[in-house]
């Protein structure tokens, strides 16, 4: 029997995703939390029947809500994140060495617990030393703050139910007071396509515009959100999102992650040509860099790589694994793959075929325990095997 998850975008429009199995379901004190495994979008998180993220396209939302304000405010160090219990926003923020503090205020601890267990690609940086998690009401929390943060990111669900208070004039005023004199607030503004969503977006934007001297809206295409068309609000005390934009730092981050992000996925395995040895599989961390010492050009990392030794972030690979010379430069990488096992297998087979690996070797790949995984607290999930071409 087929199983489908369906979400009503309007009373007359329904979006459905085929489901392989339901991984998690719990009614918390605030909402119903479900996580599904799907063939097209990987794992899908829903709250009260509304899609919050999918493994396939979550990177679009998280990158847009983080990297735009970070490219404008080049000195942002103290950051408040409201909502975002899945960890995706935190993951993107931790890519910046200049960030010193990330305060995450999440109403529902069950969301964090579920995502740690079933969405480790999002929650992989929740234990970063700079991250402080507060399980409490965001309205009460922010009322206590005054000129404390450089950036506030409001990653809330839609303006209905538990998150309704995060779209009020009072809340935006509290955010204004909690920001330093050159602070920025960004928030998700919903879709402008359907009438009810458009009206809610317009109300929210008017309230923000009456509070901040600079208020703009920017957009992104997110396939699994309503109409695939999503808006973000940019509100600032000083910086203009276009006039003060400096994309150089963001471009550096993107170039570092280019290989692994080619499929819009995160940490996993890097496939690259390796001369006489055949095809190498090297473990990547969340930045798309080889996990061996995480240092470009580091002699120790290269020595370990060439000798087949494993670094501290890859020591769970097992004695039958081999790590080749790290491919640091994005232009030398063929492609990065990660995410769930079935996505990895499908992508890897196509890559191996394109590289000319014999059919026999490709069959060995299917029979070997090849999975995508993460380093750090989730590194035990990493398993890799060397594939030799004949």
C-alpha cells in the first residue's frame, strides 16, 4: 500500500510527497512533530502537518536567511537565533570564525531532540562551544535583552498557532531594542503567492517597516514550500542590504564547499580520480573539506592521507578503508555526495559510470557498506570502502 504525506497550501491546493516510512511521530506540549523518509526529498520534518524542511532543499532556506545578513554586517559576532530547533541556521553560522556567540531560543525541546536523532545533517553543530540553547518563550527572552546582539535571525514557523506572537509589532520592537546600534534582524516572511499568505506577509512587513529605518524583502525558490516561492525580511538600524553588501566572504565559504554542495547536500564522501589507485572516497566534513585535520595543505594531513592513515575526524572508517590525498581545491574535485543512503548510492553509481569504473567494481560498491556520514559527534555513522578499478 502506498503512503503519502499531504499538506494543504490552500483549501483548494494540496502538495503531496510519497513516503517510504515514518521515522518519528510525537505530540509535544506545543505541536505534533513528524519525520518521514521519502524517495524524492530524503527525510522530511513536519510540524502540525506543515513541512518545515526536507534534506533535499533545506540548504536554500538556511543559506538565504544566514549568509545575506552576514555578508552585509561584516562585524557580526553576537547572534540570536529564534526558532530553528532543527539546527540548520546554527550550522551555517558556525562556518564563520568571527562569530563568538550564538544564542538559540527554541520553544520546544522535542524538536531539537528529534532532529539530533533523525536529521544529523542539520543538527551537527548544535554542540559547538559558541552555541547556547535556551528552551523558553522567545517573547519573554527577548524582552530582557537590550543592545546585546549584532544579528537576530527569526526562523519561526508560519504566523499561526504557537508562532503567532513572533509576528507582532511588540515582538519587532523588542528585537529592535535587543540589537546594537548597527544591528540587523532577518525573518522568514512566508509566500506572497496565495491570498491568505500574502495578506499575512504584508501585515508583518508593515509592522517591521514601522519599527526599523531600513526594511526590505528578498526572495528564494524553495520547491517544497508553498508555491515554491518564499520571502525573507531584512530589517536594519544602519546597513542597507544592497549598498552595504560585501559578497567576498560568502564567496570564500561557497568555494570551499563547492564540491560537496554540487548536489545541494552536506557532509559526506568526496569522489575524485586518484591515478593508478582507481577511484578514491574521502570523507568530507560539513564545509565540504576533507575531514583529515581540516587544514588545507597541512603536511601532516597529506602524510596521513598518502599513507592511508586516518585523522581524528575519520577514525571510525575501519581498517579496510583508505583515505587518499585530500582534494582541497574545488576545481580538482569531481563531485561531492552526501545525505541518506539511497541518495548516495544513486548518485555514486552515476559518478562511477562517468569515470569509467568497470561494471564489476560498481557492483562491489552496491554490496559494500557505503554510507554518507558526519564527523565529530556523529562520526560513528561514517563507513567507507575503497573501490579499485581493474
